[in-house]
C-alpha cells in the first residue's frame, strides 16, 4: 500500500499487504472487484471496491455499510 486517506505515511508502512484481499484479487482478474465483509480492525461491516489504476497500480476504496444505509434513507 502506498497511501491511505486517514493514515500517516509511517502508519501505512506498518500495514500488511492488501494484495490478497478478495476485491483486489477480483480486480486484477476482471478489471473491477467488490466485497462486503466485516473488518476486524474497524469492528464494523464494510464495503470494499478496487480497480486497476495507472501503471500496475490499484485503487481500493472502503466505506462502512452504516454510511451506505444512512445515505439510502436520506
């Protein structure tokens, strides 16, 4: 991982490699990946999406399902 919108560069350097995550593997195989699952780190259900970006890069986005539910009812 190169960057995270909520972590410092030092914190990012300590993170495990996310290449094995379902959405990343799917994005590499199919051009786009998505997964809904529980995050033990954040202790909540999350939606993850990933897509290849630029020269061998990957963009991976995550959003708590509770935020999606709130947006759906707004």
